[in-house]
C-alpha cells in the first residue's frame, strides 16, 4: 500500500495568521516542500476574492493572486487547492485549462453535500483530479455514509477524504472508519485522512492507518510544525521522519526561519479546552472562544457538553453565550 503526504501548511495553517504568509514566504514554504519530496503541496484556498501576498486565491491563472505564478516552473510536482462548497463558484475555473498537476479539493458540511458533489462531477467531467472532503466525516450515520460513498463512486474522483474536523477520533475509531470506507469505495479512488490534534493523537492515528492493508493508496494530510487553528494538525516533519522517505532538513530549516515567527505571535497546540472540544466532537472555535472568556476552566467541559447537536459542528456565538450564561447562573 502506497502512503503519500499532502502538506496543507499554506491552507490549514493559514487559519493561524489569516493566510498572510507574504509572496516571498509562500515561495519559501513551497520551495522547502519541493526539496523535501512531499507528494502533494496545498497552495491555499480558492476564494471569491483572493488577496495578494496571501494563500487565498481567486483563480488559477489570473486574478489578484494567481496560483500559476508559484507553480508554473514545477510541472513534475503535485499541487492542490481547496474550496469550501457554497463559497466558490467552480464555473469560474471550468473555462480555464487546469494544469494536470493541479488538484482541486472540495470541502463541505453535510447540508451542502449535494452542491459539493455537483461541483465535483463538473470538474471530474472536465478531467480535473478532485478530492472529495466531507467535514466531520465521523458524524455521518451508516446510511448517510453509504449514500455519500455510492454517489462518490459514480463520480469517481481522485480521492475521498476522512476528515476528523473536531480532532476527536481515537485510534480504534479511525481504523474502523477507514476500513469501512475502504470496503465500499471504488478501488481506484485513493483514501485521504485529515486530522486535527485536539487529543494529541494525530501522529499515532497516522501511524496505525499506515499499518492497515487497504485496497488503495493512503494520503495523509499534514502541516509543517503542525501549524493550524487551535490544536493544529499532524506534523509534516514528524510523520515524514517516521515514514523515512523524505528529506526533512529543508522542512526543519523553513519552520525555524518562517513559522517560528508566526508561532510567537499566534501559538497553536493542544490545550485543555481544545482537548474537551475534541472529546465531545465540537467545532474547535468553541474552545478557542472559551479560552478568551472569563469562564473558569473547570466549567469548559460542562459548557461544551451542553451545546445542542445541531450547533456542535458549526460555531454559533449566540449558542455559546447562552451556555456561558447558564453556567454562570448555575454557580450562583
């Protein structure tokens, strides 16, 4: 079973610094990843309004921040761009000749599944390599997951992603979900795994998944230094060291030069609040907001556990405030 790495420092890591890496910084990060031999490099987000100097792109060839400026000299490498279903109109890029080495990843919440699948089908029909990334994959019921996989099989994208958005999957749960998807997915569709490190299990989950005898190639999403919102992500350096087939020195040097400065201003990593949000499969923004409040740490678990199911997976400020007020009233 082939195991590959997809580094999304410029995309998922961008939540930390509002994607403001600067043009020079973007090129340095991409350069280090190219030298290291990382299999896929995610350049950033496709957004309706790209911003120069950021990893937010409004198009591939033209516009405020064209991706092609960064990748045109590396035709042998593989680059990805992510879009959130409902935020970006794929028709904007359907008329362009998307390079063979640019892969589009479509992320979506359950309520936007049909929109995401329609976008994926448009792109696949055009010959584009597409990743289908359902957020909070673990909350799908068996029936919902079967329906999604059947639809995906008909579209036949490049990869299907198990997305642990809350960072709450333990090893046994990650293995069970991966095996289930593997048993139902077309054999030519690769399996991608995207984790968040709320329970400090991203590395261990990645290791155990590489030991499975899947019927397909496995892709692991990761970020240099684990850079990412809240608890962060699987660390590219750590997993690449464990796999022993990448050149880690450029990644370590780049992290020390570029990312350490960002970390000093906006640190990321495991915390008690993020651990609790992971355990309860709540959106991490609830934990980040609690950490900025005057709420006692001893109340975090109770407040997060009281968030209704319909609000757990997308941050709702009003809901959290109500729970904080309830907690304060309870304490008298």
